[in-house]
C-alpha cells in the first residue's frame, strides 16, 4: 500500500490550478469538476482539466485510475455504459457537451476516437474510411475519393495502400489497421482526437509509426492521449495529466511533470514505485 | 462546433425505426395473450366435475387426458432410453460415425410430423398388422422426440468441465463409470430440460397420432396393439367442428388442460436451467 | 473432432459399442422412414409419372368400376388421375406468405430484444416470445377458427380490398378460411424460431465494431443497420430456411383454417387451400375406398415429395446456421 500525505483539499486544488496555463481561451476542451459514477461508486472525482488547442495532452496513471473513463466523457461514449452517470461539465469551445440537449451525433463527428485494439469494420480499406463521411451525408463519389485519399495521407497510410483500396481491412497488419482507424476518424474532419492507449496492442515498429503520426496530427487537431506508457507520454505529449484513483493529482507541461514533479504521488509513479 | 444538415432526418429515422421494433414486438405478443384468453374464457363454462370424470361419449374428456398421458409416458420411456445413451455416445466419442449420427439427428428434426405419422401407419398399423394402437403411436412420438433428447443430452454433457472428468479418470475410473457417476449427475438439469421439452412437444402433437392411434371414446385399455387410444389434441381438432355447444366446451377444456401441461413443463424447464447456471 | 484422451480398457470398449448401437437408432429411423415411404409410393410413382407434378386434380377414378386399368405394370381404377400441383401450390404459397410476414417481424423482434429493450426486461420478453413456440398447433388452429377467421372476413378482407383491390390477387370476398389466414397463422408459429436464432446472433456482434460506428457519429439505428444486421446476414438466411422448413410441414393449424381445396389452384389471396401435409390427413379416409390401393400409394408419394422439399429447406438452413438445426430448436429451452 502506498502511503501518501496529500495536503488539505484546498491546498491541493490551488497547486493544480497554478500549474495550468492561464490563457483559458486556448483550451479547446475543458473539464470542469467532472465526476463519473458507476452505480453508486464515484469513480472519477471532481476532475478539472484543460486540453490545449493543437497540442497533445497525455493522461496517465495506473490501471483503474479513471483515465479511459474521463476520455469517454469527452465524446459521450460514457452514455453507452449501463449505470454510468456524470456530474460536472465538459466544455468544448465553451459549450457544455454533457448537457442532455446536446446532439451526440454531431459531437462524435467533431470528436474522433481511436481505440486500444484496432477495430476496422469488416469491409474494404476504402469503405472503412468512407464510412463516416457517408453516414454524415456525403454521397458524391468524387468527393469521397478525395476524402479517402486525404485521410489516408493524413494517417501516413496512403502510400502503403493506394493501389489496393479495395482490399479487406482485416488483411492489414496491426499497425496498419490502427493507422486505418486513425484515417477513418479524421475522415469526418473532427477538431479533437481521443486516443485510448492506441499503441498498446501494436508491435514496436507499428507503435513508432503511430507515435510519429501523433506528432504530425497535432498541427491540425487537438489530441488527448491516454497511455500507461510513460516513455511514450514523455516522447510525444506537450502536456501531461496524472490521475490516481479518479482524482487529478498533477498537470503541467510534460517536461516539468517528468523532471520536476510537484506531488510525491506523481514522483512515485514516474519512478516506477507502483502502477 | 460544427452543425450539419440532414441530422434531423437521420434522428427522425432513428427514433421511428427503433419505435417500430417495439411496436412489432408488442404486436406479436397480442396473439399470445389472445390465445390464452380465449382458451380460458371459453373453457370456463365447461369446467365441472363431469368434464373431468366422464368420457367423451358422455360429455367429458377423461379418456383424452388419460390417453394423452398414457401415450406420452409410453413414448418417453422409449425415447429417453434411446436418446440418453445416444447423447452420451455423441458427447463422449468423436469420429465419422458420430458426425453421421448427428447429421441424421438434424435431418430427423425436420421431418414433418404427418410424414412420421404416415410412416407409422404404413409400417406398424398396416404392414405389421398392429392396427391402430398405442405402440404404433408411441413409436411415432418417439421418432419425433428422439433428436431433441439426443442433442440436449449431448450439449449438457459437453458442458461438464474437463477437470471434473479428468479427476475421475486419474483415479482409474472407466469411461462408463465417469459418465454415469459424475457427468450425468452434473448435466442432469440440462438433460431433464431436454426431456421436458420433448414431452411438451409430444403432448401437443396431433398429426402423427391420427393414423397410428386414431381415436377412442373410452379409456385406453393397456393392450399395446390392436387397440386405438384417445387423446386431447384429437378432441380439440375434431370437436370444435361439431355444431354442439357441449362439444365446443370439450374442445376448449381440452385446450386448457393441454396448455396448463405445456406451461408447467416449460416453466419447469426454465426453472431447472436457472438452477443449472447457478451451480 | 478429437477423441477424448481417456484410457480405453475392455469396459470402455463395451461401453462405446453399446452406446454406439443405441445411437444407431437415429440413422435407422431416418433411413427407415425414407425407405418405407419410398417403397410404398413406388407403384404410384410408376402409375402417375410426371403428370403427378402437373396435374391439379386428385381423382381416385371410377369407384364403381369392376375392372381396373394398368399403367407401367401398376393397377388403378379407370379414370384414376392423381396430381399434386394444387397441394404444392397451397404449400408453397402459404409458406411464402408466412415468411414474407415472419422474416421482417422476427428481425424487428430480435433487434428489439437484443439492442433496444431495457436489460431487465429482455429475459422475460424472450421467454414470452418463446412461449408462442410452445403452443400446440391444434390450439393455433382453434384460435384461428374462433378469432382470425371472423376477423379476416369482417375486417381484414374489406380493408385490404379497399387499399389493394385493384390487384386481382387481393380482391375478392372471403369466408375467412383460406390462403391468407393460413399464411398469418403460419407466420405466428414460425416467428419465434427465426427471431430467437437471429437474436442470439445479434447478441454476438463484436462490441468494438458497434462502438467504432457509434464513435464516428452513427445514430443507433444506423449502427444497427450497418454493423449488426450485416454481421448476422448468413444467420438470418439460415434461420429463415429453418422457419420455411417448419412452415412447409405444418399440418393441423393449416388444416383448420385453410378451407380445403383438392382440385383447383388458388386464384387469389383468399382462396381455400390444401397443402401436402393437410391433404395426407383429409384424403386418407377416401383413399381407403380404393380397392387397388393406388390412392394410398399416391398419398405416400405426396408424403415423399413433402419430405424431400422440407429436407431441402433444412439442409439449406444447416449450411447457414452454426451448431445445426436441432440446436436452434433446442435453444429455446436454454437460458
């Protein structure tokens, strides 16, 4: 068991706020006192966090700390979990997407998600990428061709598959499938990309390609990267948030958090004492 | 945040289609409740002591009840014996022969019950000269029940965890001992469920019985051949077309009795399955 | 199929032999049915020839005749002419109507019970639908006579006529007994089988595919249409074949609401019909009066045709449904 002296709640909150950039207008996604209940258990507790525009923010922590749950609130995939309930707000461009009147279909077009295990549809590469645009109303073949090409290029996959777009997605390697899923997600031109441990099911070369992609993608999108791989966070993320048992422990620029963690819990996690 | 044209149309489709699935599900349940309703309501006037103690010739259905139970009991004895051991074979042994048996079990499930009945008529009633008889009917019902009992026994035995069986083998027990003392005990609820389903099906059959047992207005005598037998489903079929009010009552009360039997068997099966999953 | 790795001692071999012999009862029964029915129908096959399949009339011939005629070495009454086309038409049409109603209905029910209904309600709902499968077919016939037939005559037929009456097939008056009524009752009987098989398949749709579609902004129905339904396409086909097999062989319910027609093809949706299955029941008594027994042999030929048609449907189903068709019927007893 880890013994941690966490200061008085008020002091802790002050600390966290102090390490966040004060220019709130640059935050694309803002979590405000977000809590998530599974049944009666308060799984995520009062998390307030900013995700800055066109930056990669890593969310890390030991298993069960709530990082994937937090991710799922941003595109309201949490709605699909039976018995899950949220409190607090998730603001995207200043609008609270957790309010019941907010259109979930549009939200998910604007906030894309890449899953831990690549989940391409049982269809061709082309149809996978074209799936989103088709759903949202694009029917013109020329337009679709263009979108597919752009998206595959954006995912760094185009050159590898351009001559075989009709091939079944399942025939691709794991790393390629994941990049296909990224292409699929960006085909609907979202503004935010949520990545849930996107390389944990991939081999090293596949992981490397995805990490390179993440660094390129941030020029166009705002990325939230959930990962348990500390080195990965250190490599690609601009900002890092550390969650433990549903609470936000520390947040700051990645360099800061790794070299000079403010909280003892953070330090213990980074140095591998648990998690 | 982007907006999008056509979202309203998509959402309307979504709500409409999903509401439609609810409507259809409710609609399919209406006949279910209606059937139960008309059977209950129309049999009420006929429910009296005479109905259950007299024979069909004297405004009762006793011979129908006894006959149905008699035929089902007789066929169950044969079907359970054959089905149980066949299921044991299929679950314990593999190979070409087992696949062939499985194939024939599947084919047998699909044989229309009237064809089974006609087969019974040709072979047992005519060719073997038994005439309309309980045994001919029982064999016809056995043919219908057999594939179900075989396959449910097989599935139930397959679910017995390998560790339990291996524990028995490791102690030197033979396959036969393992199966009878360990596996069957473990799989019993599943097997019994299959038997209950088979019994339920055979209780409700008419076509295979029409030309094997024909009909009899008196209690079945226990001779297995040369003697026709009466049963509930015949009463329902034949008497509803008679112009007499009393005949209709006999038909409805027979339906009620039949449905109560089927319901009890079905509930019994579900209850057993629930208990099985818990163990 | 790997054999169990159990020691095979003398006792085991005897056990295996004994159970194998008992298991032989299944193929034995099946082959016996095929052989005996075929053998019994052989005289009729010879006598009737191909005209059996084109003739619409079931004529025992001149029952008062003292002499008999002979065709291909088989004796029959003069004027005997057995045709199964009327029965085939009745069988195929009633089953088709049943499937046209049952397949979309079953898919809707399967979608509702696997995706839409609140979890607490799903089990009881499924149990209720399965209860429909357990009702004996005579009772369906009973309900058909008491409820459906009057309903058809008073309400449905005039209703359909007012909407579709311009199509000859849908127009017409009716006693309430007939093709459409049979089709509806068959649809009711067949729906639980199809929907429970399809529902199990829907439930197996991989969650990550469903989540992937939803995360891209699909509405729930769009996800169901593009992910869940295609995933289960083959099962839906197989389950429909299963339902078809069941509808083809159904006897009592159709007997009670079908109206009965031996000698004329159905002309519209309300025409009285007989199916091969119902004919075996209704024509047996008259078949006894044929001294040459040709009528009885011809009925066996009807049974043979019925058996083969049903077999074809069930074999098609077997290709599409995993686990074999007995499992599909059996699963209604398992949780």
